[in-house]
């Protein structure tokens, strides 16, 4: 393992997430760096999933997304069958069937980066960055504000146009306001009224 660590080079964060505008290292960047070196020193890494949690959530666009939380045990084996084990938790979301794959890939990437201490050539020292935390608490929606939203939906229904689903409406409102139990119940009752 130490011989492998001695041969790895920095992997720069050159890939860009266009939707959230941040740089990252892809799992394939780690594989491309380590595959030949690990094969040379006859070390393999075998995953074993210890725990899986799956939940369905609704995103801000009202679409269903699947949330996976994985806890994975990875064992590094040398040619003489000596081994070292590490456990990595990770999570991921996807609107299709890729959330589990994403969670596994992320867990493996973190494992490899931390086990072999692969540098990025970036300034990652926490002492060089200060963060000022501000409150992002959303105001609780009032009955009057909620009624404005429900009136808009009612107008769409009356005009026989497409109207948002209940989950989409809740997600849209939740981007600006916090919803309490009475607000959820009002939306629930409203949709029961317009559907039946």
C-alpha cells in the first residue's frame, strides 16, 4: 500500500459541474491513476455493501427522485492474502435508476482519495478559508399567501388548462416559504375539492 502511495500523482479538479458551478475529480480519474499502479504491486480492492437505505423524495421541480444511502466495506488484498479493510458511507440522488450506482462510485472515490492521500494541487487547507454562516430560514407562509397560490391553480382548472400536481405545488411554494401542518392540510383539502 505504501509503495502505491509513493507512485500516485496529483489529480487536479478539472471537471466542472455546470448546474452548480464547482470543480471536482471524477471516479474515472482515480481509476486511471491507480489501475496500473495497483496491478503492478498486485493489490486488489473488493467492495461489500453493509447497509442500504432507499427513500423517495420530491425535488424543487416536483419530480420524484430516489435517495440512496450506502455503507460499503472495502478490503484491499495483497498477493499473499494479507488485507486492510475500510468502511465508507455515502449517499446520492437520481431521478432514474442510477442513485445506487452514484452512491457506490462516490464511496469508492472517497476511499481511494483518502487511503492513498491523493493530492489535488489545490489549496484545501481549512485554515485558509473562513465561512460566515447566515440564516436561511424561510418565513412561514400565511393563510393569505397560500390562498393566492391556490387561486392561481383554481384559475388554471377553471380555464381547463394544465395545472400543477399537488407535490409540484408544494415543492414550488417550499422554495420560498416554510409550510406548517395547517398549510399542508389546506393544500390537501384543495386538491380533494378540485379532483372530486
